[in-house]
């Protein structure tokens, strides 16, 4: 069983795919979470980590619930005819980067979800309820007019 060599997502032939995905996201107006810039008082390691995470978007992630034996070691991965893809190998996929992003930016992600997405959803629902209520009033008025005409 051989290991995958340099199949890091978005390199070479796959590099076009990542750019194409980003273009389609922009073309269709899909909003994705934007990692905030590191503050100036953050340490250099965190700034570099943030830069690397931003450059990795969109994350190319695989998952597996199987443990496979590779070189006498149990790893979580997927076995293919051409080799093994390891879930926690950064040369194979961006799972570790995605996990790091979620852990280090959880508070900001929650705030963006609450302040932006939930509030937009809530205001749309309230507008819809308001329109439905207006339509109900109009329907009742029409029914009354019809009954008066009879």
C-alpha cells in the first residue's frame, strides 16, 4: 500500500479548482466567513497562522470514520486503489487548518452568526409576517365587500 505523495489540495492541477471555486462563490454572491485580520498587538506566530488560514480558503477537507493501518500505525483515513489519504495529514487535506480556524476564531464566528446572519433572518421573517398580516386584512375586507354586494 503506497502513500499519496504531494496531493495537497489546490496544488498544480487542483490549484485551478480552488480559484474556480472562489470565482464561483463571488459570481453567485455567496457570502462566506471572512477571517478577521490579526490585531497589531498579536504575536507574530498568530499573525502568520491567520495569514496561512486565509490563504487556504476554500478548505479542501476529507473525512473518514475508518482506522487504516499504514506502516504499522493506525491512522484515520481513506484507502483508494492508488494509495491512502490521511485525514490528519496536512499534505493530503486541510482538515487541521479548518479545525484550527474554528477553534481560534470561534468567538468571532459566533458573533458574526448572531449579529449578521440571525438578525438578517429575523428581520426577513418579521417582514414576511407583516406582509401576511396585511394580506389577511385585505382578504377580510374583500369578503366583507362581497357580502355587502349580495
